[in-house]
C-alpha cells in the first residue's frame, strides 16, 4: 500500500510540473510549436511524458495534447508520437493494476467506476469488445484501461488493442492540429465538428449498449434466483 501511495504521489508531482504547463501551452498552438522546436528531442520526450501521464492520471484531457502534436509534427508523425506515448501509459497502468490490484487502481479511479465496466471480467467476447470500444471515440477508455489489469488478457493483445484502437481518434485530432499549422482554418473547424459529432455518437452508442447489457444481466440473475428458489 505504501508503494502504491508513493507511485500516486510521484505521478501527481510529475503531472503537475509537466502536464499542467504543457496543457496550458497546447491551447496556444504557435507557442507550443515554438517551444517544441526549441527543445528538440527533449521536447518530443516531454510531450510523450505528458501524454503518458495523462493516461495514468485518468483526469487530464488528452485531446489538446493530440491536437498540439499534429500542429507541431504534422499528421502522421504527430499521431504516431501520441499513440506510442498513450500506449505506453496504458501498458504501465495495466501492469501496475495486475501487480497491485485495487489498491493501485482506486488511487486514480473510483471503485464505482471500475464496477461500472465489470462486464469485461465475464464476457466471452472481452477482447473483441475492448477493441471495438477503444476504436469508438467517446467511450470511457481511461476506465477501461484500469479494469483490464484485473483480467487475464495477454499483454501483446492489450498492446494491440490500445495502439490500433486509439489510432483513428488520435489521427483525427492530429489532422485538426495540422490544419491549424497550415492555416487551413475551415478544415480545422470541420475536423473539430467531426470529432465532436463522432464522440457524441460514440457516447450514445456505448450508453445504449451498456443499458441493454445491464438489463440483460439483471434479468439473468433474477431468473437464476427464481430457479434456485424453485429447487429448494
């Protein structure tokens, strides 16, 4: 438990000194690009560290970093940098939860939220569901990241799901950032509208799916309880 608290403290301090200033800079694309150019490789490393910590902390928004990466490095390079960093963050969370369990997970995510996606524990289609939900923008990927460490999913499968599943959404954000850099403001506005619409649609889809799943699970439990009473 002490080690978990220490990890939480370290992540918190690093997030404050790296994520907070970079998040503020990401709101000013021109200043962000100038800063990254001045730092060279160190700037890329700091951006990746911020994205890594964004996944671990689970409360820091990742969108501004993804847009800033597209602005600073272009569509494909920016998207790949963001995807690699966020995949590494997801892998770190996965391994920490697998090692320390609830003690670590609940430092960053409430037990209530973890319980809200407990369907991953029992679903026979867990890997497919995880991939689909990572592929769809607007789903609670940060919560999924923490709950997966409690399953017996293989590490290579988890890396594949997080890297490939996150990429389309990251690519859209990087494209919008690149549009700002190229002064294609109409394209930027269209991309932002598209991202918002897709995220809303994804959120609605997930909410409907989860409601149906919960209702089905409740009905199955009720039927199982009735069978038990009949047998006694």
